[in-house]
């Protein structure tokens, strides 16, 4: 048996080998044993044979039931115009607030001192204490 004749054979006799004619059964089983495409065709035929066709009345009842449930669902609550406009901006607002908080905290602490001296002592270089504020001043264009 050839792969090209298998779909017609399966449509005529079904996917079960017990229902196949004896004279063609050995050739069909040999084809199924050596060809994965033939096994896929047999599986498709078995799945198609196992599902009963849907009746139009059952489909109409199902569609009517779904449409009825959708029609009885309450409408979503209407939001005020500020809420509709501001809700998409909330993630950006929280991100901006977090960045602002990080900058505020950074400006409150002196720069890291890699030399190990006390930055608050009178002998320490006072420019290290102003480093974060100088960065912000330069970024803003202030030339003090």
C-alpha cells in the first residue's frame, strides 16, 4: 500500500485495523510501521471518527445562552474624567517620585571619602562635602 492511497482507505474503512479488509490489512500495517506520516493520518482519522458532529440546534442553544449571559452582565462603573486621565500616568508618576527621593537622599550625604579621613573635620577638603550639590548645580547650569 502507498501513502497516497491511505487517506481514501482510512475514510472508507475507518482507523481501526480490525475493520480493514484482510487482503489489505498486512500492507496497511506495514506502511504504518515504517512511515510516521501514515501514523499521523491514522491518528487524524481516529480523532475525526471519535467526535460526533455538532447539531445545529445545540450550537444555537449554546450561542443564545452565551449571548443572554453577556446581555445580563452589569456595565462597568463609569470613572470620573480625572481618574480616566491620571490612571495611565500612575506608573510614570511613581517612577518619578522614586527618582526624586533617591536624588534627595543622595544630596543629603557627603561624598564617599576614599582616603579614610573624617570628612567633617576642619582639616578635610571641604570640596568633597559639596560634590553632590556641585553635580546638580552643574547639571542645572548654575555656575557658583
